[in-house]
């Protein structure tokens, strides 16, 4: 009986298993709008954007010209920086003990739309249009009024995040920004969670260099800041329940009616928000949406920070850019819903005129200031007005944090969809 050699199927090449989208960053799909749109539509978008930006800047120039210089350009914080510089030069040991007498945005939008895949004229047109809107948001106007540096720090952070990973110094911008103000510090754990360990190390090194430089120049003041009680005392800058503090701690303090009574609830809620927000930011990054990732990270930082003053919310600029991109990419009802959401957020953060201020009528402030607030110099002597809010005052005074929580929930939901294995 002859033996028959069994047929053996030829070996098949091994098929590589795709990596989990939650572990490996995916490339962002380029925007197909400009490839399909007619040349006339691209020109129309550019013309509308440039015209809107020109109107926004012109309106601001007219507003400045129509009011005394102090009404729009005499910010308290700018005087603090000026006097602190003089103190540093002549009495550096008292830098953190003295008291003052009581009393670009478009660059970030451009980089955000670049990360979202917008090319050519379409990118320039949408940047001008969204830039015009963000220019007249209350956080941007307050930053200009106070002479604050939030816009510059935001540009530095986003520019750093947009650098190619092959550049060894990527992360230094985040570290430098955190050395100037601690608010951007949340982007360091974001780098770790997104697997950019080298960049996180560079950021920590840059932060350490700024601290060491300050210690070398001002040893006594640095010791008072880093080792003294003021570092962990959020109330050093004023009443944490003040209307301008649009953070979880601010709203919980106002609802509780007492700073100490609100602390345990704030710590628990902020810890959960921190973990959930950074996880969502990392998932968005790994799913090929880096702009949504850093927007979620920034929003998480605004929510969990002990103090998030209204001018800290300049991060609404890239958030509006992300919302505009999502509206353009959507279809049907989702597109109109996206535009409605964008318009609602822009209106809530808009720099509405201060009709109630007789000494400076029509100066842009915002909806949160329609709620009565307690003067920073008097809160320790009277029961703050923020403890008596109700009705519309409660909604207006907590407007940023309420809108931020809605956006936070949407970003977490988007990240949850990215986690699904069938996506």
C-alpha cells in the first residue's frame, strides 16, 4: 500500500495585529472640505473671516478711544507686576510679604486649526473668523484689561505641543510656562499619560531651571514662596469664593457658604475630575485628535485648580476652534447642533457691556459680572455677596464653570467612544 504524502498548505505570511487605538496615536484625517469645495467658497470663507477680524479689532479700538485709559488698560494685575519688579530690584527679601494698595489669541487658533488638519485659504479664513469671536470673549478682554500673561503662556504651551517629537527640546515650552505660572503644570502629567516621557522629562527639567534661577537671584523670596505657607494657601490672592474664581472650588465655596466647609467636597470632586479628565485627554490624543486632547487637558486644569480666575479661561479660544472643526466635519442635524453649541458657548463667554456701571458704561465685562460680587479688600469684614446668590444670579455667576462642566462631559463622552474597540 503506497503512502500518500498529505498536502500541506503553503505557509501564510503573518498578518500584523493592529495596535489598540488607545495605545498608539493615530494620524488625524485631513479635512476634505477644501478638496471638494469650489474655489469661490474658499475665497468667500477667507473674505468673511478677514472682515470679521477687522470689525472685531476696529470695535476694540473704538471702545478704547471712547473710554478713559484706566477703564480698559489700567488693570490691577499689571500694576502688581510693575511694583513687584521694583520690589525685586530694591527690596527682594520682601517680595512675597508686601501688599499693593487695594483698589496673540489668533496665533493659538492658527496652530489649533493646523493640528485639526485645515490647509490653505480655508485655514486662514476660519482662523480669522474664530479669532474675531474669541477676541470679544470676556477672558481675552479681561486679560488685556488686567495686563495678564495668560495669552502668551497659552501660545507657548500650544506651540510646544505642536512641535515634532523628534526635537529633543520639546517640552521645554511647557516647563517654562509652568515656571512663570503654575497653571500650565497640568500638561506635564498629560505628556506622561500620552507616552511622551522624554518630553515630560524636558518639561520638568525646564521647570526646575526656572526655580533654580529664581532661587539663585532671590534666595530669600524663593524660600518664602516654596517653603512658606503661602504656596498651598489659595486665599493669598483673595477670597476663593469671589465671582471671578470660576473653578470647582469657587462654585462649591459659594454653594456651601463657607470656605472651610467646602474644602472636603472640593478635594474629593477635584480628584475624580483630575483622573477622569486627564484619562479622557490621553484617549483623545491616542485616537488621532491631539487638539481635542490638549483642550480637554486645559479644561481639566481650569476645573480642578483651586483658583481659576476669569482671565485664565482664555483657553476658550482653542476650545471654540475645536467646536468649529467638529461642526464643519459633521453632517445633517449634527452639523447644525454643532454650530448651535459653538454659538451658545461664544455667547456665554462673550464680553458683554457693563450696563450697570455708571462710571464706565459699555465697557466689556461679561455675564458672570451680572451677579453681585464682594470687593476683594472687604470680604474678610462682611459676609460675601456670593453666599446670597439665587435664581439668575446663581446661573450667571457660575456661568463659566457650568459651561465648562458641559464641555467636560462632552469631551469625556467623545473619549469613551474612542475607547470602543469597534471604532
